[in-house]
């Protein structure tokens, strides 16, 4: 999972939490062991992911072209 974006009207209403819970169920049913999520280092949602049980396991800086760079935490959740 690279990113999760919510429209502003959906933020703070449990939509993100419900989506993550659904993803955890699907991941477990599929037999996968973990969910990996890229989170921009400046994204305050990192705290929300941590409350959902995700932990930072690495950092990555990627040049994605045209002068753009991704500077992310790699987070994981074990199902």
C-alpha cells in the first residue's frame, strides 16, 4: 500500500480507521502476513497509523523524476 488519501470532508469521521480495519481483514484472509505502508515524513497521519498498530521499520528516499523526491517512512503492520 503506497498511500491512502481521504477527501477533506471524510477526515475525522472514522473513514480512515474503517478502511484500515477492512484492509487488515482482507490481508489476513488472503494469507499475507503484513501490510506495508509508505508515509511521507511530514505527514501528521503517521500518528494515526501508529495508533492503528503500524510501526516504522525503515526510511526511504526515492527520486521519482521531474525534480520530485519521495522522502518516506516505511511502516508495517503484522496481521
